[in-house]
């Protein structure tokens, strides 16, 4: 599953409510991060876990884990006797280019502080989002996020396929379309594009090749680009 917008909206499983419970009922049974974190920190020393709020109408938050401990955290979420998140329904890629945001901060002497607006630059990164359920405990989803340090050379993340086998093809899709390199993936190669294809077409800065004359059924904008390319070739010949 691929996403290039400002969110990574995943698809819920289409399950029989009588067998799995409604979304509100099942989600309510999942522990909060505040409840889980103490025993996770005991099991995984040094892990960094935080809640990512969601401004969408559903307001479903997600959990962000640092990449160094992502694999251990995934095993914990699956094997914990209360959580038992044994199924990953889908994996989503998101490209976050560098962006400028405005934040309000308080500055000045104590007692005479004023609220001012500052501009800050947020470095770009790639993000992989996993939607997790417990088929055994009949609850979920839990949305787990893992981020790369940037969008350049260091775009490696641990593969979670050893934890949830359903991640295998979906991580290949994210690798193919976004360029995230999944360490220790059992079969990391392109899934949709062909071997030898350059770049990753779901990146926001992707520039498609100027080879539109090979489009089998050119139409509208594609037809115009194909005709323009052919005209340039004829003019230069």
C-alpha cells in the first residue's frame, strides 16, 4: 500500500462484527501506550515509543517506534500475552519531504513573556506504517510507524516480515515505490516495476522519464507529451 499525501490512511479488515466486534468495541479493548510502555521498556531497554496524534475525524492515534528497536518492539507487540497482535493487515509507505512549519513559542523575561511565531524547518524522511490486529484477542487496529533518518542515503529500516509474514510482499511494494531498504527481508526486489527501472515512482520528487512515445494507448496529456517528444526527435534528426 502506498501513500504520498500528508497522512497514511490504512484500510480496515472487513470482518463479521459478530465474530470480531465493532471497530469501537475492539479498539477500546487495546491497552493505551501509557499502559504498555512500562513493561515494554523492561523487555526492550532503550526503546523509544511515542504517540502520534491524529487530527482526522476518527482521531485514531498511532505509535512511533525508533528504528533501532523496531524489530524487537514488533516481536513484543506480537508475543505480549495481553496484546497478541498476531496479524498485520497492510503496510503503507509515506514520503515526507523537507517542510517548513510555524510554531508558537513564549519568549521574554519571566513575568513579561510574549507568545511569538517562529518558522522551523522539519527535515524530510520516509515512513512505513503497519496496521496490526489480534485475531486471537479480537481487537485492533494498532497503527505502528517507523521512520528513516532522512530521504537520501540512509533509508534503511528493519524488515518486520520475520514477525508478520503478511508484510513480505507489502514491504517489497514500499521498497519498489519509495526506496525504503528493508534489512533482512527474505526476498527484497521490485514488485510492480521491472528490474532495471530507475528511481522510485511514489516519491514526491520523482520525475517520470520522457519516453511517452512508448505508451501503448496515449491519450489526453500523455498524448500531448508523446507528440511533443516525437516532434523534438524529428527536429533534431
